[in-house]
């Protein structure tokens, strides 16, 4: 299992439709989840995904206490 290099929380690495890697929190959530994960691929949750009760995940940068230190400056 992968861990966040900063807070050491367990994470899952998933690939977006654009081919980029994105860290997700290990456990799906009941409220607030934004991303669907199936076979390592992830996409933004739709109403259809919610109707089908697919597990929804939070991106780890939304919950990591150290996230501000990883953000790029614009």
C-alpha cells in the first residue's frame, strides 16, 4: 500500500482520463466524494455514478494536513 510522503496516510494512486497520476484517500467516503475509481482508472463522479452507488473517493490533497506545502505557485 502506498503512503503519502508527508503525512504517511495510506493512499491509492489512480490514473485520470488525461493520463495523470492522482493520489486518492484509501477508503471511499459516503459524503463529499468526488471521484470514481474502477480498475485503477478514475473520473469525476456523475449523477449516474451516484445513482449506481459506486464508491466515491476524495483526492488526498483535499484531506492531507500538509497539502499547502505541495501546491505549486501560479
